C-alpha cells in the first residue's frame, strides 16, 4: 500500500489529530507567542512521553510564563524543578537555557534553515523538523521512533532518519496538513496498536502488513 493510501486509511480511522497542541487562550491572555510553546515542547519531549511534557508545560505556566523570556531569566535550579516530569531535567534545563539565550524570540527563527537549526543546542533532527513543521509551517516531515516501526512493518522499509524522511517527502503531496496529520496519525496508531509488542489481532490495518512483527 503506498504511503498516500496509508495516510488516507489512518485519517478515515481516526480523523484529524490537530497536532501540535497549543494553549491559544493562554497566549492570548498573556500576550506570548504560541510558537515558543511548540519549540519548548519539542525540546522537552525528547526521550519522554507527551503526558510528561504537558505536566512540565503546566508547571511553567503555573509558576511563571510559557515563553523564551521566562526560560532565559529563570534560575537554572528552578527550571530543573519545573521540567522534572520530563526526565533528564538537568540536561534539558541547560539546553533550554542555551537555546533561549541564542534566540531571544521565535521571530528570530522564522527564516532559519534546517542546517542552521541543527547547530543549536539540544536540537537533533526530529526536534528540528518538529519546530520547522509545527511552529513555522515549513514542509519538513518528522520521523520519530513510531515512524521507524510503522514504515518497516507496513512497507518493509528500513533506513536512517534522513533516508526515511526523504521517502515520506518524495511520496507525499506537498501539503502541510498531510505532513502534520500523517505524523500525528502514525503516533496515535502506534501507541495503541503498532507497539513494540504489537496488537495485530485488534489492528484495523493488519491486512496491510508487509513484513513480520519484529522491530
């Protein structure tokens, strides 16, 4: 099944995911930039679940302000405590600080290239693509651990991050909604069915499987 058809099948099953979740009401009240919430969340979500990131973001909102400025001006020990639910909080607090010292606001990132973004502290390929796609509406498909597993099981395709990214971007239409929704739909499906120990017996897409259940 081609990737376009897989996308359509997932979309028909689950509907729009509306990812990346942002608290627009909060930012309207505070006068802060919702793009900065996305970027902070993209750095915090490394090696943890989104639920843990939400707890950290709520901590930041409750204590101070969800913005680069607050991250920049907060004592490092306070920042560590606020983001503790995400794990690796010593490292992440340092990376957030460095990032927000380097970029004073999301406006400074509007025209940044992917190559430049990858040089920023705490930014790997997945984080860079998440920032470009969700914060700045740039056509840069996000590959994560769920995507590696999904595309192998359903299409028999393996490869490194760059190779899989090129596969998706080559086969999908140049459409922001498709890029955003497909990434979110894969993650949603993988969390419930295409797990490390898969639930194929309950999976509505089990007839699409190309290969075995390893990976």
